[in-house]
C-alpha cells in the first residue's frame, strides 16, 4: 500500500514539474502560432530555395548601390606598397608600422620601405608572456576563481593588439627593415605557435602559484626568468632570432646608394623616425555607451608589464572627424580601427551600410543603433587599418574615407573605401598626433581616468 501511495505522490509531483516547466516554454499552441509566420507562398519558397544554395551576401547585394563609389579624394596621403598579414592577428602591428613607414619615406625621400613586422612581433610575444607571468605573481595569493586571475589564465597571450603595442614595443625595441628579419611560416600563420606558447604559459602560471607564499622576490624573479627562457627559445625556433646590429643602405629613386651605415634597431628608429610614440599621440574613441569628454583606461590592456595601460578620450564621432581631416590635410596617416566585417563588400573593397539589403531578403528590420549594438555585443572593434584619405563636399562635410589595409592586394587595390555614414556607425578608434587635437580636448588628458576592467568586452584585441 505504501509503495502505491509513493507512486501516486511521485506522479502528481512530476505533473507539477511539467506544468512549471511549461511556463515560458514553447507550448504546442504557441508553436502553431509561430509557424504561421512562414506562409509558404511562391515568394517564400523562391527565397528559401535561393538561400538554401547561395551565399546570403550574394542574394542581399544591393545592385542599386554599386555605382555610388568613385575613387576621388580631396586629401590623400600616398600609399606605397600594400602589406599582407596573412593568417595572423597582427593588423594592429601592420597598421602602426604602415603609419610610421609613410612618415619615414616622406621625411627622407625613400622610394620604397617596409619595416619588419616579424621583428616587432617577436618582442611583442615575449613581452606579453612576461606580462602574464608577472600578473600571476602579483595575484598568486588570490584564489583561482578571482576575476583577475580567471582573466589572466583565459588570456595569457594573443597575436592581436592595439596602439599601445606600437608605443610599448617600438619605443623599447626600435624597428628594422623587413629584409633584416623577414617573415617565416609561423609569423604569417600564428595560430599553432601562439597556442603552444599559451599552453606553456598556463603551465608555468600554475607552477608560479604553487611556490611558497613567503619565497623571496629575487628567487621568484629567477624562476620567472627561467620560464621566459623557454618562451624565448620557442619564439626563436618559429620566428628567428632578432638582430642586435645590422648594415643598411639608403638608396634614391634610381637605386643609387646614398649612404651605408651600421645600425641597432633603436638607432635606426631614431634616425629615420624619432617619434615619441608615448607622448606625441592620443587615442580617441567613439563609444556612445559611455560618457563623452571623459578619459578612460583599461586595466592590464598593454603589451609590456612596464608599459602604459591603454588610455583614451571618448568623444562624439563629429569631433573625431575634424581631427582626422586636419591630419590628412597635413599629409599624415592615422591608426584607425573599426568593425570591418559589417556591410563589407570584400570583392569591390567598399564599406557602406547600403551594400546589402538584408531587410528585404529576410522580410524584417534590423533596427539597433550603435549604442545598442555595443550593449548587446553585436558590434565592436575587430580590425585596425591605416586611415589615409577623405573626400569633402562643397559644404566642407566628409562624404567618404579610404584606408590602407593589410590583406594583400584585395578590395580596391589593397584599400577599402567607406562612406561617411558607415564611418559613423562602425568606426571606434583613431590615434591622432597631438598637434591636430584642440587644446580643450587635450586638457582631458590631465584628468583622472575612469578605470575599466581588463575583461570589458569592448576592448578585445584587434586582429
């Protein structure tokens, strides 16, 4: 009898459970209503058949918009040779070096020049390894589920980055011509070696956390140095060993040697560039989710432990445009980053919110604005390029912009052309020389920055 009673109780409890679970779930009645959205009309069937075997972007391509682009620009900084980051996340590095090589070529009348991305990438990876290991040392008394510790082990290393990597790495290690330290298969295809180093760093991080809490700092430093030696060897085996001295000849447009000298990477940088990358530039951001005319800094968002955290001024997009135009008027390229995948016509090299008509194809609207897209993780900065041109109408307003990309000879001869409206919606960051920034905006740099956590989703590395 008791067994029967238990069975009856269990039956009723299961019924209650099913009833509770059904609240908020898709019921049969709800499913019937949902299914009514697809009518199965001849038009529905035609679209369904087309999408089933064709790229959505091909079907959504707005044919009426394809003739709206020309290649005239009011202000254009000359581009000399398109670079290719291949299968790597080094867009930030290519962009920064492209900005600097344009300056060097203009300043010294050099007909052709490309800096070695591999040289600076080597030290970027070594410095990031040290940043992680020292971060583990600094937090080793905290539990593994502490938010900072958790973030460190999630992000021990990456091949992506942003402008602080340019200022931190080049300021510390200089630059060399590409022929001095050329690319390798691993530098052009970074995933495998980066994953191996990440695996090793996580192992080393656990070893550092296992050390006695009262161990002397000098002994901990010794252990960390030994660990970095392992990382250094892995980098040399995959990328090559960075040069300490090299001989380079400056040639004129006819190929005649002007002079030949021995350089170190630092002396080469000082002679042909000499920029104070830490103090001569300011990063501007257009992030409508945060208060404008404020200074922000992101914790742990730097490329070297002894470098500076990524710090920026958040501004309305119209303010940023004015500074960008002033820079281009003076023949100065800029580090620029955006959400490049949105409305990109890769074949023709255009970025325009009218490139694709997804709404007509899908029979619905996509109505979020820039703020809402950021808040819902629908958009964010994904790629860095070199802003080099702007076209201005008779009223003095920008109509379109052009960037030098690092994807080889794709798009418009290695470039991308974007409408001003696309710029408004998907541009996020611009690095400008301070001489083009109004005094009232520069004063914001003297205020105390709002400190943001390393794990803020708005600040993933650009690649």
